């Protein structure tokens, strides 16, 4: 049955559900907006500053939103909100599905299958735009899951603006399908490698929703 994941606690601000790891970015911008709005009543200079600071705070709140999801049924579901950028056969028989995440997408990533996290490896690299071919050498975190389909690899890739990937769970953790496992700050990409013999159900250009869009076909 579809189910809703609530996993680890999140940051919150005035009742808004926010992604874990959002506070270092949100608190300064919200504090600046609050200060400028308070002083705008008596100062034209502060009133002018209130517009951009409030807009920035609102943008941060939107970016770091973390809505609840009804997790879909299926063997492999999308780990990320975004658009399918490419579908590429790999030399070892697997198929890589790359999902590009714009700054407008929810940036909390979810487990594509239930299983055990066998490794979480941070690999230093560059920060070119995630839609660029050279992003293959970007900063990344490589995940491996032991699942009913065997080993499943997922890669979180930082983009030109996203310079911090925040894993939520360490190696050895058992996760449910659709459970929140990490955050990439700002525009970025998530790749998932389907095992040999698993047919892809999505197409290039198709929008995906983490925990909802099915990636494989029966």
C-alpha cells in the first residue's frame, strides 16, 4: 500500500515544513528580512532594504520546502524531483537515468528502493552546471543500496550553485522506499543506475517527482 514517509526530523519555521540542513541558509536571511521590515517603519533606507531581503527569505523558504508525499508502488521510484535529462546504457549492462533538478524543484532526495545503505562516498570535484556534460567530474556523493534487485547505485551531483550535499543517513542504515536520505542545495542532478534487465519506464524530458514517479517498467 502507498505510504507517507516522515523519517528523520526536519527544520521548521512558522509551521512551514523545511528540509533538514536548511537552517544555516534560512536563519540569516529570515533574520535580515525581519530586521529590515521592523525598521522600515521609521527609515526609508531600511524600507528599501526590506524588499530584496524579504524576497530572498521567501525564495529560501520555497527552495527548502519539504512536502510530505504519498509513496507510489513500484520496484524503483524516482529519487528526485526534476526532469529526465538523459537515459544511457552503461558498459556493464546497467542503464543510467539522470534527473536534472532546477532551483525551483524540491531538493530533498528519497530512497529509490527499500534496502540497506551499504556505502555513502563523498567524491570531491568541480561545480559546473549540472546539465553540462562536464558535470561528470562535479562534486558528488555516491550511494549504494542492497535491495531486492541487488546493488543499486545512486549519485547526487552538485551543480554550479549547489556546493553542499547533505546525506541524512550513514552506511548500514536500513531505509524504506521513498524515505528521505539527503539534500542537495540549489540546482543539481541525481543519477540512478538500473540493473541489467530492468526496463526504463520514463522518457527524456519527462518530469519526475521524488517518491511518486516510477522509474522502471514491469
